[in-house]
């Protein structure tokens, strides 16, 4: 595994894989625990493997940040090949930091790429139809993957700080229960690459929201937060460092997912701006990464 992916990992919860797409190397990240279910194909993109240029180099998946639309379309086509499908199989979120979740089917294929979406304000997608590729987008926020191996259903969500404080992972599981009969205790889940606690400084008002939402104190310092596995620690300047990985792990635990069925990344987008797009590291001058998943 490349050194940039290593931090202080006890086990390889996330693996870097590579395939050839159109004669070009296409690297991506994958959770072995999801792959081992044998019922899904999934990936999380890096910056490599696409055709975009400049600050979007090279696998930018955003049409709305100023990149050449033809390049973005080609990038989606490359992801589709890596996913073993077509762009017409893909269904995209319309992310506005909500906890709204949409049930999608093959009839929604292409929406957000080759077809206009007929929905708004959707940060999570669920389906039980094989071949439908769920798509969500990131540049520091948290991807949440859910696989229900009993009812053969999947969910994928975007969870920034607002979504995390509103328990997006729990909302996703609730919607899957309503639609498919999903039991959180039987699900395999993953918290994907995003900004780490050491990179994510927040203000006191955001820290207060998280203390209230999670029933935790902010912690006097980093050492105390580490000892108590708190999601926040306070610095001398009355700023706070927020751990979205731990917060989303707690959300899934509180939703009923067993600890052994939650894979949590240790790959930070902000620490690795040459490999991954990061809004904070680039001061907003960047493209988008993508999380993708489909039922086989």
C-alpha cells in the first residue's frame, strides 16, 4: 500500500486497488469488508485516472465548479467502466447538506449526468435493484456506505458536519428499514475517506451543536479527547477540532449496527491534497471525488 494511505493503522480497513480503463491506470479505494459480502461493487475515487486539467486534475466529477463538461463526462465514463456498468446506470445525489434520502430504481439511470434530476436536496440514495449505481460526491465530507446482505439492499450517503449532527447514517438505515425491512444489526457499513480531526477546526457554535447532539463534552485537550474517545477537543484559542469519523461511527452504533460491522477510514482528504480533492486544503479551488456502489 502506498505510504500516503498509512497513518497509525492496526488493520487495512481501506485498500488501494487499480484497474486499467481505456488503456490508463485507474486507482481507487475499496473497503474489503464491503467487498467480502460478495453482493456489491463499490469504490471511492482518487484524483488520478481522469482527463481533467489544472486544479481539477484529473478525475474531477463535478459539472458545477468550472471544469470542461466534456472532460467531466469522460471521467464518469471511466468510473462506469471501473464499476462494470455504464453512465446510464448511474444515479446522482443533489447534495445540500440535508438528511433527505431517495429510493431510486433503474428508471432514474443517468440522472445528474446525462439527464436532468427531477429531485432536489437529496444527500442519500437507497436501492434494491441490481445494476443501479448509486453516486455521491465529496471533498472533505464523509461518505457512508451501507450494505444489507439479508434483504439485498444498499444505501450511500453524503454526511458533512450538518448531516452528521443530524444523524445522517441513522436516517439512511431508517429509510432502508421502511423500504426494504432492513435491520441495522445485520448491515455491513463503512465510513469513508474525509477530513480528519487534526485538520478540521470548527468554531464554538459548531462544537456546541455536536456536544448537544452526541451528549459529550468538548474535552479539555487532545489527550483527554483521545482517552475518552470524544469527538471534540478544545484548543487554547477557544477553537475546537472535530472528529467526523468518530461522530459517524457513533451514529451507526446508536442506530444498531454492531461495532464489528463498521469499517472506519483513517485516510484524510485534507492531509493528502495531491491524491484526493480537499475543499479546506485547496481553499475551495478543487474538483469532486466520488463514492459509488451497486448491487451485483
